[in-house]
């Protein structure tokens, strides 16, 4: 029989640890422990368990596209000439540094990607000289981002 009280408190603790890490990815575990009034070793244990279970997928630095010189950001739908091309198209998109996200989607498009470019001229080159040259790409449809209203991490439940 599972101890739900223990499970609920562990879930709450994991949520609080993730919240602290989301606010500041460089916060020392010792500071998290102090703020949550728990031991440093418990923070290490909970983070390791969340990594092992795949809840925490990794730690990284988040760059600001505009501050890094990327003035043009688009979300681009890609149609495939035939459905079976989707996987090989995605593999080729991985090789283009300016393509920073790629998702398989339903509907009109086979893939939906996020592109960061220095400017509109560079975007045109990425689209026409790189993406449209990939075997199986039928076409693209780009939506320009004027800025992010917000971005947040997914909630832990």
C-alpha cells in the first residue's frame, strides 16, 4: 500500500525545488535547502530522482535571441511532398543552426519549426537556400514573431 501522505509531500517538495531552479538555474542546492527548511542532501536526492525519472530533462543556459543579434524570429510550417519525408526532413533541419525548435504537427503542415535569423535577408537565405533544398519539402509558411508575451516552464503535477 502506498503512503499517499508521503507521496503528496514528496510531490510538493519536488514542485518547490523545481520552482526555485526555474527562477534561478544557478541557485546552489544549499540555498534551496535553507529556503525550504530541508537538508542539502535531500535536495540533491530529489533532483537526482527527478533527473533519473526524466522529469528534469537537463540544465542549460537560455540565450536572449534579440540581445544575441537575432532580430528576426519566425514560426514556420513545413509541408512535405509525401508524409514519409517528415523524418528525413527533421534530420536535415537539425543541421541548420538557426532552426532552434522542430515539432511534428497535425493539419496542413508536417512540421512546425522556430527559426532565429540575424535579419530578413538571412531568413530568406535560410528558407530558400537551405530548407527548400531539403528533399521532400513541399513548401513553407512563416509567421513572424513580434516578441514573446511570456514563456514559462510546464507545471509539475
